[in-house]
């Protein structure tokens, strides 16, 4: 039974890779995660840990373990990590006055290395005022609009990516730790439903690739478990930083599905669920991928 399921998924994988002619010999090349360690400034990050009992993954691996050494090398040293340009921009924006209230983030939150420590690891997080979980981008914009009387930043703008990279850098090395109980439960379930729902012309789900086929090659790419502990991250294909929602959107387009809206409830629910699958992995923001 499992074999049949695998080969039909494998055929879809091949189709997704645009290599329909090879569908007959669909069993993709198995090339598991590598065991290279992520150590930055002498600090070792958790990129591999046992999955929770009864969960779908026996071992949880960061996307790090699926990248080749050339890509990994860029993440081993902050000077070589192109994402740090944004971290520096974010640091400048942190203390830049903007908006009618005449305030900067620093006016209220002071030293980000104190006040923002661990924040990224818990996102998306329940927000009482909004009555729903908010992603980091939404919290930043809520502060801009309400507390600074400033214009919200666009989700994928350089300003937003720089700010979320800067805030995220203060959680580096800390374990992903999202809440999934209480009022979050319903959102987590909604995210889970999206994760397992087969969609698009290829009729595939996130799980079809990132749960059932991680380790396999698709096009020239090595399929990971699709965790988001490194976001926002620098991707050489994008030549810039990108958000988790941008990645979700790209993955949905690849299976020729209509993506949900970036910043919309569906993607926030999906972000929460995907984050929970990587619970315990170290935050790597800003990670480097290809
Ligand atoms: C006028 C004061 C004020 C300003 C200015 C302000 N904030 Fe906030 N911010 C708050 C308050 C109040 C909260 C909610 C209480 C809390 O969690 O600290 C908050 C919460 C947050 C959180 C969530 C923290 C958590 O633990 O979940 C983030 C992230 C954040 N702000 C980022 C920013 C950024 C980035 C800026 C600048 C673009 C900014 N804030 C500007 C007052 C402010
Ligand atoms: C046809 C296979 C396929 C499907 C279906 C798919 N993805 Fe992906 N995804 C990829 C490939 C290929 C990559 C790039 C290599 C990697 O990191 O896995 C990727 C990368 C990612 C990453 C980046 C991981 C990292 O560490 O940088 C995330 C997050 C992700 N996908 C989430 C999703 C979500 C959520 C869904 C469902 C909406 C989904 N993917 C559906 C193929 C797929």
C-alpha cells in the first residue's frame, strides 16, 4: 500500500519538476539530509532532533541539512551571510523616527537585544486585541500604525524584511516555541488542514513533498521538510531576503495551485502549523538557502 502511494506521489513529483517523460522511472534519487553542523561564532545550532511521539516525523531536520556545502558556507559566518545587510538596515530602522507620533521603535522598546529576545521564536502569537494570532510582520505594522501613526510597510518590502530579520536575529539559536493550545488550537487545526489538503493541477499537498518525500531530489533541488525556522531568509534564487509567506506562495504555484493571500488568515494559520512541526529547532534568522 505504502509503495503504491509513494510511486503515485513520485510520479507527481516528477511532473512537478517538469520531467513528465521520466515518469516511468519515477523513483527519485534518494539523498538524505547531510550531517553537517551549523556552528556560528562558536555556537552550535539545533538542526536535528527527534520528532514528537506520535507525530508524522521521526526526526526533524532544519532546511540547513539539505543544502549543499557552498550554500551552507554562506551561513557559517555572518560576514558571508548576505542576509546581514538587512539585519543592519533593520537596526537603523529600529531607531529611526517615523510617523505623526514622532516615535521610533526604540522610543518604546529600547534595546532590541533585550526587548526582542525570543520574540521571533514564538511567532505567530495570539493577539488579544486582534482576536487572532498575528505573524511578526503584522505585529510590526500594528505598532507602526497604532503606536507611531506611521504607514504600514508592505509584507515583502525591504523595510519589513529588514525589520523582521533584525528582530529575528535576536532569537537566533533559541528553540522555535509556538503556542498551539487555547485559542490557538483552532488556527493550528486550520493550518494543518491546509497542509494536508491536495490542491492544484498536480493535486498535491505540502505533506506530499515535505513529509513523504524529503531527502528526494526534485529538479536540481534537494527536498527538505519545509520548516520555517530560518525566515526571513536569503535565497540565492531571489537574490534577496524573503518571507515564509513568499515561500508558501512559490510552493503553491509550483504545483499550479492558486496561492492564498500573503499576510492573509490562511497563510498565518499555515505558518503557525508549519512552525509547530519544527518546534525545538533553533531559529536561524536570517538563514541562507538556494
Ligand atoms: C508608543 C510605543 C511603541 C512604539 C513606538 C512601538 N511599539 Fe511595539 N509594542 C508596544 C506595545 C505597548 C506592545 C505590546 C506589549 C508588549 O508586548 O510589549 C508592543 C509589542 C511589540 C511586539 C511584540 C512583542 C512580543 O513580545 O510579542 C513587537 C515585535 C513590536 N512591538 C515591534 C515594534 C517595532 C518593530 C516598532 C517600530 C517599527 C515598534 N514596535 C514601535 C509599543 C510600541
Ligand atoms: C512539489 C513539491 C512541493 C510541494 C507540494 C510544496 N513544496 Fe515547499 N518546497 C519545495 C522545494 C523543492 C523546496 C526547496 C527545497 C527545500 O527546502 O525543500 C521547498 C521549500 C520550502 C520551504 C523552505 C524551507 C527552508 O528551510 O528554506 C518551505 C517553508 C516550504 N517549502 C513550505 C511549503 C508549504 C507550506 C507547502 C504547502 C502549501 C509546500 N511547501 C508545498 C517543494 C514543494
